């Protein structure tokens, strides 16, 4: 499936692509499926366990309120009905189980990065994720990032490059990126973090669908 273009009419969400559930792993049981409004209570509970998710992400607040969760999941659902495909998944330990982690992708709207051989605009996505502190260190984030990158972004959407960022000192997140097949392309650059209202030093990772785009590197901020 190539990446769809936004239509003039809304899609029925039940007909959208990439909704899941996807089986990522049988042992341990690990599924990805579209986030739902019913995930709000568990999302609030998980993010408020401690400040790990807040400290490791650029946009998730602490304390995390019902209004935060409602706005974020409603926005994700809105993207799906606007575009006809889903880009926000909950990690779960069963198909209908509670949310225990989060993965999202955003497509780069800029078309100034071109394929070095064909000259066509590249399809580039950026991925982000977090996992409940109750499941840290069990491989859920790395498996999710790898699955979304290779099975959904590359195979279903035909993306050329998937990128990710992490705070330079966030060793856990950087390890997840590396385990998902990404390579660090920029060791240190600055990025403005709206929730902090300040710039932080981040590193930029990427994985390429094939070698032909390897020369197209992440850009400095």
C-alpha cells in the first residue's frame, strides 16, 4: 500500500487501514492496535505512575489529566477519519487488553528531500513511543518500534525512511532505536521542546528501506 493522499471527504474509521490488531510476538504475548477512547483511564494511570514517560518524551505532560488524554486520542482518531489510515497504536498483551504502551508515526509533509536515483520526493515518517514503567526492560518498546517500522511503514505504506529523535542522555530510548534497526545520523543537535519552553540537545536516528537512500541523512534542526 502506498501512502494515501488526504481526501475531501471523511473515512469511516472501521474501514481505515493499519488499525490492527497486529500480533507482534506470541511469547510474550504482544499486540498493537489502534488507540481508542476507552484507553483513556489506563493511559492516565500509566503516565502518572512516575515521571519517566514525561522525562523521556517531548510532548506528554505530567501530571497527565483526562483532558490531555481525551485531546490526544481524539486527535489520533481524527487523523484516521481524515486520512483513511491509522498512525497511533496501543501496545497490549492481548487483543482486547488494556493499553500498556504507545507508538505513533507522523509523515513528513516536506517534499524537498528527493530520492538520489529517481529524483522523486521521499516518503519519510517519524516514530515515537513509550511503554508503561511496569513493562520497562521487557522488550515491548523495541519490538513495537521494529514492527511498526518494518512491517507497517515499509511494507504497508511504502515509506523510504523512518526517523526518530531522543534526548542525548536518554540511553534507554537510544538503545530501543538501535534494537529496532536504526542508526544514529546526528549525534547532537538542539530542538525546542514546547512543553518545557526550552531547547534540549537531541540525537537523530534513522532506518532506510534500502541502501539507495542511505546518502539522505537526517537534518540538523
